[in-house]
């Protein structure tokens, strides 16, 4: 189970208390925001994509979506989601628990600028009943990122 990998990672760095577990589902932004008790933007969703047939992750604020034009400018290709039945193989976490911790070796994790609007964010922790509480100034301490990018736009309401 991938939450066990995430727990092992946080335990190894002495930060196990950061993992929050809920009885409620946290698989979607809306479910996670209700469980945590925050705005949807504070939920940091992890998007699994393929670039040149190699997996990448992008961590975005929960109230935005990928802007295809910005994505193409950054990665020189169209946006291509990893098929649902292949996410766990590529990333190491199943859909609903994909997170930026304890992922498969060699998967770059990009941080989207949309996260910078929030003091605290909550990425998933490896399953559909968990989250990790991080202050924005701590994000790069706990997530081995490939850097900050701008590939998002606010969702239309």
C-alpha cells in the first residue's frame, strides 16, 4: 500500500506527525477540502502526465487546472495524462492517492506557481484517506522537486 511508503519516508526524516489520516475519502479536491477543513485551493493535487513517453508529476493548487498552452510552452508537447490503469506502474501510487512523496525513482516532480498563493497546502499521502500538512516555505524541504513552473489557470466557476 503506498501510504506505507509515504509513512516510511516521513518516519525516516523524523516528520511522521505531518501525515493526516481521515475516515472520509480524500481522493478528489472537494473531498479532501471537506476532510481537512480548508478551501479547495489549499489542496495540492498531483497530476500524472507523460512527456516523451516518460512520467512526470505536477503539483498544483486544487482550484486550478492545467493550461494546455502553458504546458506546451514549458514541455514542447501536448498534455498527455497517464492512463488510469498505468498510473501506479509509472508513479508508484494508485489514482486517488497519487502524491509527491516516495514516488518511483526518476519521476520528476514539478511545483506549479499556483501553490504560492497559499501559506499552507495539503498534498495526498499515498491513499484516498490521507493528506500531508505543509507550509509553503517547507515544500521544497519535503518534496524533491525538479523546480517551479507555471502551467495552470484558474478553473471557470
